[in-house]
C-alpha cells in the first residue's frame, strides 16, 4: 500500500506560496507532524503541509479518511495529540478561529427565526440595529432566503438550512471559510447556489477549504487538492495536475470511481 | 365516611359563590409559588446552563450535590429557614418570619435546586448540538448560556412546571415559616392541613380538588404551548 | 429593550403586592386546640372591628409555641400548661401570666367502648381500665398542653406508657384534630379538650366516655412576651390585646361563644 509510510506531498513544502509575504496571510495554513490519536487509534497523521493561502483547497478522500477531523483540527475545535498548526505564522487557537468560519455537514441552527439566526452572529460585532438589519437582509438575499426571514429556521428545507448556515458563516466576514461536505444530499439548486457563493467569496480574498467526496464538485471548485487516505496526506497539489495525473494509487482508484479501502 | 360527590359539590359551590376567603387563599398560594418559581428560574436556569457550558474541575461533585438537593425534605428546609429567620436567628432583624416573603424564600430554597438540576439535563442535549458551532463562531460562555436558555425555552417550561408543582403542593416548609396565619400566610396546602385537623374532611377535600384543578390546568396550558412550539420546530 | 422593561415592571409589581403595607398587627403563638375549636375565628374579627388591630395566630402545640416565643417569634403567648407557663415567666421570657379561661378535657372513644369506661366520672380509673384491656389509645405525643395533662393522668394511674408505646399506646406526634382523626381511624380512645371535640367534624360513632372529673380541668393562660428579652415585641399592642380579653367585656364575649348550643370556654380571669 502506498500509504504504509507517510508520503511527502508532491510539491515542496512551500506549497503555493509565491512570495515571503504570503506566509503572513491569514489563509496560509502550515502544519507539521500533526497527529490525532483517539483510544489508541491514529486517526490523523500528517508529516507536513503548507497550503496555498488564496486558493480554494478541496480536501478529498474516501469515507473515514479523516477529512472532517482534519478540518476540526485546523479550525482549533479539537486539539491534536501532537504536532503544530499555524495560520499566517499565528499558532492555531482562539485568535485564528475568530478570523474563520465553518459550515458543518449537518447545519446547526438556533431554534429561532431565519433572521434571528443571522442576527445572533451579527450582534457580536458593534453596529446599530438598523445596520445589523441591513446586513442581515443583504446576507439573506445573497443565499436566496430574503423572503423567509421571519420563518422558523428549523422548518426550512435541508438545502435552505445549509444556505442559512452559509450566510451565518459569512456574517462574520471570515478570512478563512471551512466547509465540511456542506452539499451532501442537498437539492441541485442549493448545491449550485452554495458553490457559486463559495467561489464568489474566494474571489473576494477569502481562503476556502472545502471537504467533499463528490469528484465533479471538486473539479468545479478546486484550485488545489489535498487527498487524504487512512488519516494520511497522500498527495497535495494544483487541481489541474491532480485530476490529470494523480500520483498515488489510492487517488487514481478514487477518481476512477473504484472502491477505495 | 365522607362522600366524594359532596366534596365536589362543595368545591364547585365555593368557586361559584366567589367565596372571598377561598380566593384569598388560592391567590396567596399562586402568588407565593409563582414568585418562588420566578426566583428559582432566575437562579436555576443560569446554574443549569453553567454546569452544561463549563467543564470545570469538581463539576461532577456539584452536579451530584444539586441532584441530591432535589430530594431534600421540605420540613428540613422549613426548619432551617425558620432558624435563620427567627427573631433569635441570624436574619431575625429582617422580621420576615410568618410572612409570605418567608414562604417565598423557603419555596425558592426548595425548588431552585430542582430547576437547576432538571434544566441542566434539558440543556445538556442542546449543548451537545450547539457546542461545536458556538465554539466555531467564537461565542462567549455567557452568550452561549443565554442562547441555550433561550433556545431551550420550551423544555425549560416543563422544568418550571415541575418546580411550580412542587412549590404549590408543598406544605411542610410553608407551615413552619409561614405559620398558617389566617388572611396573612394561609395557603391552600396549609388550609387543607387545618381543615383536615378540624375533622372537616369535606372542606379539606374541596380545597384539594381546587388545588388539583389548578395543577391540571397549568399543565394543560404548558402542553398547548409545547404543541405550538413543536409546530414551529422550536422544541 | 422594551421586553426587559416590561419584565422588570412585572417583577416589581409582584414584589410590591407581597410586601404591601400592613395594618397594626400582633403575633400570637397559641395552641391547636384554640384554633381548631374556632375560638379565634370567633373572637378575632370582633377585636379587629373594635380596635383595628390584626391578630395573627400561629397555632402549634403548647411546647412548640413556648419555644417559638422564647425565640422572640411572638408578642403574646396563649397556651394551656400552667407549669410550663410559670417557668416561661420565671426565666424572664414573659412579663406576667394571667388566667384567661378554662374548659375541660374529655376522654372520647368508640361507641363499642372496648374498655368499658363509658359514663365514668374517674379519669384515672378509666385510664387504668384502658391499660388493663390494652385497648388502643391515641396520644398527642407532641409536648402540648393536652399531652402534658394526659401524661400526668397516666402517671397518677401508675402506668408505664413508654413500655406500651407502639403497642396499644399510639403517640401520633400531631395536633389535636389530627390525633382525633387518627383515633377515629383506628378505633382508639383519646383525650381532647372539650372545645376541639365539640367543633370536630369527623366524629364518626365517637362519644364522650368520661367527663366531669376535677383532674380534667384545663386552664388557659395568657402572657405578654418580655420586651426586655425580645426588643421586637410590640408590648403596647400585645398588652392591649391581653387587657381586652381579661376585661369584663372580653370575658363576656368568651362566654357567649357557643357551638351547637354548647359553651366552648369558660372565662375565669381575675380582674
């Protein structure tokens, strides 16, 4: 198996960084010797990784590859057993988390109206009621929920709920947007809307890390791809190169639609 | 043997005739218990939320303590409050013994732990759902507690009901600190105890029927509230 | 926030109703026998209408009433246990004790009368017969005035009720009414003050078995709690209540208090 020993990323440790200043961007994720062990099982084990600080990075891999755990680790929601994570030379923690927003696979919505879910996040920031309302309207319009502002959030359809979760994530004006399979089992219209919003955010200088195991979606979104398998980073590189010619057997098998164990 | 039909008749007769003493007693019962409930919720909800949000050292012991306080016998609580509020006691200068305020204090001491322990259980499930999202959003502990209480409101109504039920049905503590003084501290339960001891079982039963009717209507009201909440997927 | 203001207003209004302004009032620690017999329901409205003073009564056993008064949780003490009352005054807790009124104790029991004491005039002999037959007897067992009087009778009869407790002797540890309920419930004899017995509403087939023995005399006394020991005592209002009760007017009212045509208490204050 190619993953018996930790594989080095295909690219050098500089990843996509083009200039030394890039290392200071809030989206410049660097990690070394990252490991997460739970009940004696090594669930994540990545020797070294440096991400392009601007691109949309898609994390791919079969179920159980550790994609969600990876996202939670770099967001600082769970502490690693060992290793070192930093964003723009700032150690991963509350400070970096406050510049990021995460959208979970299953949206977690407050038991309140759609607008109140947005306002809950907006209220953390200063601003008059009128300003908050204007921003709320803007965000809801962006995700196509303007007409449902006063509805109970938990009565929305799955796709609408996820769009609301995305709007709430954007309400914090994050420098980094982390998405954990946000469109799994959603209606196509919602998938398309979410992808468009993600790409638009990326165009506005937001670093995006998007976990998916939908190959078509990865092709549509990815600037670069990290492929995880059994908790290890099998390969990382520009999307074009990855899709044209994956270097690992696991990624080849995965892309060709074969079952990867 | 007293007959139950007679007691029911007496109960409805009392209500229909607008008996002033009866309404005074029912009113005081409600006022004391609702006030105690309000204070208990103000104390108990934040404690319940705090126990859910903060995983501090010794939390397990605090939870065990609060849970066991739920089972404290009301007479013991009443006796302790009596000793504190008695003129000879440390807070005697307040002159609160044998007043509705003393009864509110006793009932609050009695039901605040119930509200705290039950709301912790209700909020625990909510916290499991919200925790990661809140940490991701950088929500402070204080705001998280508030959000849990607000979003758990329909579950907490049930908690409050349990507390109210215990407060309004309680006799051991309020008879010690209230003294069952007519027109001052006589509430439904102490009036029932008095009528029973006078051997006027019909009147006692009539009061009991009224007390139970109040309990049932309060619960029905809360059930309706819950049904509305569920329709909005807020429960 | 509008909602916060509303909530605060609601909270304040509840607090305000609870702590509403009070009329002049005094607190009397007294016995369950006087309350259960309806004595206070009769006399206090008259007092209130004549003086405007509200009398709040806490009715417990005599023993507990005295203890509560020793804790300064009373202005006036109205009980029936002469020895304990004298001790209360001697120790400085009370100012002075006045005889107020009396009634008497009666021994009541089921119509079946298993100990065969009905119609007797000798309370001690009746107690001896109850003990002999091991007929059930319910005692207050709460250190009340009635309880103390009852224990004195057992003592005179030379019967060790401690040995019988839980067997045929049942100490309920409750007030007079509750003990009467318990007696009727288990078919036991008991001793009650006459006033409570007359007004008791759950008599079943119970009758007075023994009455009229001088040892069954039941004297009530009234005492002002000593303001020197308890500065919170409303001495003026308390004394006013005592003076009113022992005045010829008050004594007449006590004598006029009747239930089913039977006089409940017999005034005997010495002016």
